[in-house]
C-alpha cells in the first residue's frame, strides 16, 4: 500500500477517536482569523478620523497578542499530538515488526499531520470568514459606526497571517513526530498499552504534609494579594505568582491521595459499586498529570480573571464617562487674569454654544485635604497623594448655577457663613469624606471655622474634565470675599447647540485656534472626546478578553480531553476485565462519567476559588474609580466556561465511551 493511501486510511480510522483534536484545530483557526480580520471588518464602516486611529491601535494590539496566542496554540497542538503518538504506539510497533522502516513510518505521520493540518486550516478559515460577517456587526456596534447596508467582509492580511502561523505550527509538529519516532524502541512500542502510571507519592504522611504545604503556599499568596502585591510591580508580585503556582502544583500532587484516604474511612461508600475503581483511577491520573492539571487550572484562572475583570473595566469606563461628563464641554483657564471674556465673546463660540456658565476655583495654602483625610478616615492607601494638595473651593452661587445647567435646581443649597458643603463623585473620596463628616467635621479656612451642612458628601460632577470630582468645598459667597487668595482657575462649562460630530469638530477647531493665537494657558475637554476614549478602552478590553478567554478555555478543554482519551485507551483492558467480572454496562458507563467528570472538575474548582479571591482584590481597585462589582461578571464568565469546558467534557465522554465499548465487542 502506498504511503499516502496508508496515511489517509489511518486518518479515517482515527478521526472518530480524536474528533476533539480536529474540532479544536478548526476552532483555533477560525478564532485566530476572526480576531486578526478587524482591518477587513472596519474597512466597510463609516468612521471618524479619531475612530480610525482607534481602529489602528486595536489592530496593532491584536497583532501583538496574536503572536502570544500562536505560541500558546503551538504548545497546545504539540502537546495534544504527543498524546496521539502515545495512543498509537502499538500500531507503530506493528508497522516496524512487519518490516517497515522508521523513515517510512515517520513519512506516514508527516503526511497525516499535513492532511489533518490542511483540512482543519481550510475548514477553520471558511468558518472564520463566515463568522467574521456576524462579528463585524458586533464590531460596528462597539465602535458606534454607521453600517447602513451589509457588506461581505474579508481580510487578506488575516488569511495570510493565519496560514503562516498555523503552517509553522504544523511544521513544528511534523519535526516533533519524526524526532519522537526515531527515538522509539520496538519493545516499548509493543508493550506501551500495558504500562501503568507510577504514583509519585505513596506515603500517606508525606502526602498529608505536601497537602498542608500547598495550603500554606496558596494562603501566603492570598495574603500578599490582599496587601497590595497585585498593583506593586516588585518582588511581592513575583512572590505571589510563584507561591500561588507552586501551591497549586503541590495541591494537585497531594489532593487526590488525601481525599482518597478520607473516602476510605467510609467503607460503605468506598466499596459501593465501582467507586474503588473510579477513585483509584482518578488518584493515579491526577498524580501522573499533576503538571498539566496545574497548567490547566492556571489557564482557567486566567480565562475567568481576564473575562470578568475586562467586562467590569468596560462597565467602569462607561460609568466613568457618565459620571465625568455632565456638560458637552469644559474649559479650564489656568491663569488668574480673568481672561475668560476673550473666549465667551468669541463669535464662533457664541454661534456653537446653547448655554454655559463661568465660575472660579479658589484655594487657600493652609487649607489642604489633610484636614479632612486622616489615618482614621482614609480607607485607601492610594488616596494619600492628595493630602498635601490644597482643597478647591467654589462659591455657593456658582455651584447653584452649575446645578441649574444640569437641570438639578431642586438640589440647590443655601449655606450660612459658618457652613460648607463637601462634594465629590470619586467612590474612594466619597467613602473617605463620609467618615470625616460623621465625626467632628470642623475645618479651618483662613481662621474661619466652618461646619458641614450635611453628614454626607454630595455626589456630583462639576465639570467635564475627565478627572472627576475628588473633593470640592462649596461655601457661602461671603466666605470667598474674605479670602486673601485670588482664584487659581476659571472654569467655563456648557452645552452645544447639538451633539453632532460636525459641531464638536468646529468647537474643537475654534477653541484650539483661539488658544494658540491668544497665548492663553488653557485646557479643555469635550464629551465627544471622553466618549471616544471610553469606547477605545471598552473595545480594547472586550477584544482582548474574548480573544484570550476563548483561546485559554479551548486550550484547557483540549489538553484535558486528549489526556482523558489517552486514559480511556489505556483503560480498555481494565474495563474488559470489569465486564468479565460481572460489571454491567450502566455501572461502567457511570464509572467512566464520574472518572472524566472529576478530572474536569478538579482544575475548574481550584481556578474558580483562585479567581474569586483575586477578583475581590481587583474589585477594590475598580471601586476606587466607580461603583462596579467585578464579581458580578464572574457568573457570566463561569457560564461561558461551562459551555466551552462542558462541551469538551461531553465530547470527551462520548469519545471515551466509544473507545471503552470497543473492549466489550
């Protein structure tokens, strides 16, 4: 029989058993194409210049991430291929026994890899091109682009990149196969199916000590996490990551044996049905595959963490936009020469603006935030940086005018000369200031003793300048008149005649030119600029989360699936013996289901526990910006994981069921 025909026959024979491997290759190719085809998707959209620049940034970032993804997929394919070689060792031994040379056997496997690779690449690209038509609609929505009619989306650049990267992966697999086959010994190949896994730890006390050590390592990693290691790029972060990984490794090394000993204490459950067989098999497999179990758990942790945190950050940026843009624009004049009239009297400005207000910020050198942020009231270490900064103060009349422009006339205040109102819209600032206001809330402003008008901070944004309101004091106008300090900044805020892109562009151009021509020390920001920034961040986080999340999820599912299929092959003769001993088909099917289920469950449960702990800390960081709970999205992420991971579990069970049943035919 010709080499090519034999390779083709082998593929047809093995395709049912290793459909998981083929499906993964197809999905990986499709995903890789989709996330590299943004240039084709956005080419059909009507985008502003700023959004076109945003698209360029996203495309460039996807290219860099794709390099990392290609490396991950390369390791995945090589790893999965190694198990396929193991599954077929006896077959290879028979070829060699019949007189076939190792070179010809290697050529058969090279052709098999080439055929499977080309087929999966072709089907994956077709699926990728098809799915990218749907993804382009999602992309258009993300970029808030105009797509008045459907256009076929195709990216030649993504096609070439996908072929190049997966071609390289398949080439590496071919070289790996040839190298592996050349090193094989005939006796090992023929008896490979009879080899038993070697349990690394047999002593129960050693197992218990390693289990306790794993909990200590993981516990200390959690301790470092809750003491700022996540945001400190120093030795603490390195220690946290190393201890967390080592602790997870030790956990998988010991947990199966530890749980086995606990179950053995309940003799009734232990000897019920095929439980003793299932538990022994799970113990052996987890112990044997401890490295892959650790890697799978960490990949699932990354999947849950990346998806949950990214979705939370997307919501955070959207909420920050809503919080920090009460007006269509805000202009900050940084000198104190009262030159705001130059802008207010500008003809282009008057033409574009529907309504506006102008007010001044005052500061007093000896009145700093340290009067209202103390060690007792400050819950956020990162909020300490403003303690030495002077508190910004504005007049009551100006504040009421701001409220009127925001259609909040009912919230206007009337303060006497001994009162103040503290405002903020930063969550960490509000929490800190509220603690101060509940106690002795007296402050001293140039020897004037003032008390708070309320016991709570007023949550409000005063201008559209992007940085939010981290604490502004509202006082009676007479208090301002007694200050010896001039205004440190003048703010002009208002709304335009409409929110069209053309109006915003005209406003940007007129203000920019006026500032340049008149030498004013001015900064300004519009709602459209903030919105574009929010969209850019949302798109970046969404695409990165989906891209890496899907890749890590399918990588985790594939590695476990291939391992379990290999285990099913090894267990064929064991199930045959069980059948001869009188075990029914339903008992063996249930045993197989539990065995595979436990193997899939262990790394997922560990990953979920790690991610909940990590996301709680991430949540604290996000809450300093906005009131968003990162844990709200963990359930969405877990549903996604269950669908992808559960899909691999079912495919693995069905394929393993078919392999095991071969032993009874």
